[in-house]
């Protein structure tokens, strides 16, 4: 579904993503893990078209190279993204935030139906549809950000450290959600600091270090390899 070849990107003169190749197959959960500053966030942002200085080949769902396409076109192709900083609208209710997820999609006419459907997958949000988003806990806001990204029914969703700073019970719910989404046929590319949890749910994972991929394997294989986890993933 997603193929990335020799991806490179820069912030001004800083060379961050240094020639990454990766792929995510339809229906897979794939993780990118690595220590702070390895370039994980920048990799996702580059795939999403949010880092202007970049080169390489990114194809998605049978497309030609989309490396020069604007972010909104990638979104319309069905590439969803939940950035680390969440970007929900704090002063709006949960329901209004979910509606925003549909604004630029052709599903807008089915708004109420879709919001009800999402509420089933997110019981915590179902109870809070009319609550102002900023009055919810950080974890609940993160759930909202994920639900909003799912509202437009993306073909693949990229999540940047969704479990960061969230209370353990919600982290559990979140990883259970990823497994359920996979069972429903969704495709997920996950960046996580919570390495063990990420590897447990991942079909495959890439370890990123200083802007390059140093290892690729199955989630189970990397989960068993404590040495490599200590070498490349210690925070
Ligand atoms: P973390 O887990 O800490 O978020 P990461 O693996 O996601 O780390 P990135 O956030 O991609 O890493 O950062 C990679 C490098 O790029 C770091 O050296 C960081 O300082 C630098 N960087 C990130 N964002 C910017 C920016 N907007 N402008 C300049 N440099 C940046």
C-alpha cells in the first residue's frame, strides 16, 4: 500500500532522513522505533508532505511518486495522519471535532451516521460527544484525535507517538484499538517510544537510528531481541 524508497529530507541545512526505504502492506501494522531524535517524526512528516526539502520516491495505493504532492492531496488519496501534537480544537465539543474530520471528505453527507459508528469503536468518546474537548484528559484527547483521523475512512493511518504521556489504562485501550482496527482491515504505520507494546501488535517493524534504518524484522523477532532494543531504543 505504501512504498518509500530512498527518502531523504532536511530542515534547513540539517540532513535528517538519510535515505530510508520502507513498505507497509495492506492490512498490516508496521512500527518505526528508535531513540529520541532518530528521525521518526520527520519520516512521517516527510511521507505526509510536511517537510518541504525532501527527495525520494513515495507511492501510495498504486499511485505514481507523490513526493511533490501537497499534503491535502495525499489526505484525499486516503493517507491519514495523527501528529504528536494532536491538533484537536480545544474549544469545540467532541462531536464538532469529529465533524471537522469530515470537512474535506465526500462522506460529509453521512455525518451523523459516521459519528455514531465512530462512537461505537470509542466508548469513551460516545459518553462525551457533547463535552468540550479541552476538558478531557490528555489520553481522551488523543483518542479523539485518532477518531477524527478515522472519520474520513482513510486507507492507511500514520500515528506519531499516540501513547505518549497517557495514563496506563488508556494506553491499554489504545493498543487494543489498533488490533481491532487491523481486524477491520485498516493499515497502520506507527511511531512509538513504547517499544514493547508497539512490537507486540506489529506485523513488522523498522529500527531507525540517526536517519537511517538499521534493522527490519517482524514484531515478534524484535520483541525477543533485548540487545537490539537496548542498543537502539533506550531513551
Ligand atoms: P522524538 O522521539 O524525540 O520525537 P524522533 O525520532 O521523532 O524523536 P525527530 O523529531 O524526527 O526525531 O527529530 C530528528 C532531528 O530533527 C532532531 O535532531 C531534531 O532536533 C531535528 N528537528 C526536528 N524538527 C525540526 C524542525 N522543525 N526544525 C529543525 N530541526 C528539527
